[in-house]
C-alpha cells in the first residue's frame, strides 16, 4: 500500500520497504531506509519504477526524491517519501527502428523467467520497412507491480518473437541487433545489462529473413548482470531498463 501524503512516519516507510519492526528509534532508522536506494535484487531495494511520487505537490521520480539526496548527503526530508509505492508498476523504455526493406512483426515480453514469450506482452505489431513507422515508447507502463511480479525471482527478462512478414520482397539479410540496453536511472548498483547480440553473437546481427537462410528470432533479448552469464540473471526487479532494437 503506497505511503500517504500527510503525517508520514519512519515506521510507514519501513513497512512499505518490507522491513519488519526494528524496534529502533526513528533517528536510528534513517540510514537503513534511505540506503534502500542503493540496493539491487533485495526485497528492500527502493523501487525506481516510481515515477509519480509527490514532493511539494510536484511529480518526482524515486531517483530525484530519495537517491540523489541520499547520495549527496543533503537534507533527507521525510516528505520525499510521499506517494512512494513499493509495488509501483514496472516501467521501461523501448525503441524499435526498422530501416530494412522488409516489414517486421514483433512481439515483446517482460517476464519473471528466461523463457521466451513468457510474462506480459508489452508490444505486438508490425513495424514497417524503411523507417516507415518506428516505435518509441518512453516511458512504457507495463501495468504489473514490479515487486509483487518480479521480486520472488529476483528480477525480470525481456524477450522477443521477431520475424520478417511473409511476402516482404527482400532478398538480402535482414538483421536484428540490440544496440543499447541500459539502466535508465544509472544509480544504485547492478546497472549493467546483458543483451543477446553482445553475449551470444559477439556483435553479429541475427538474420531474420527466411529468403536468405535466416529464421524468426524467439529468445531472450535482455537480462541482468548479477554475477552470471547471459541470460541466467534477470534485471533487478526495482530497476528500469531502456532498450533499442535496430533492424537493418
């Protein structure tokens, strides 16, 4: 349940961050609670998916309201937590550019495991050839609670089912590459992202065109970086991700 906007207590913050009663005085809990902004993969990690926290009646992100102040050692006013929701819906950004000569069909998913096509469908459609209708979704609200959906598995994976549309008149390779996979907030540790292109193919593109020997892509596109090779670890449940998929 999100923190309210009046009469906020340290115990309210502790409860929202999944801490049991510590028995400590409020002034002893400050560093414990604000340090949540530095955690990844922990159930206590602050949710960077919060994009509408209420600070002085202005919408602020968790990064601006909490992390930036804490890291700078500035005034940690309790009002910064107004509206904080530990289970804010997972949000991310994705861009799909199709500069090839073929129409390409996409299905993108965000899921709690590394099974391609599992989880929530975040995009389904055809991206026209020759940059005729590229996709730019920033931010994209998945509508699913980040904590309740992904924290039990530690994180989330982004997968895709991508193919050249049958009948596209192209007789050259149509390559798919993930050209960027980054932490939108770039704070709090474990900010790296692993993607299919870099981890599996060492920079080579994936040929989607069956007319040139290629096949449809159905695999994990982006995973996390928590000490294991792609795609073993998911992206920390409390972190936002931006990906760019280029079709050439």
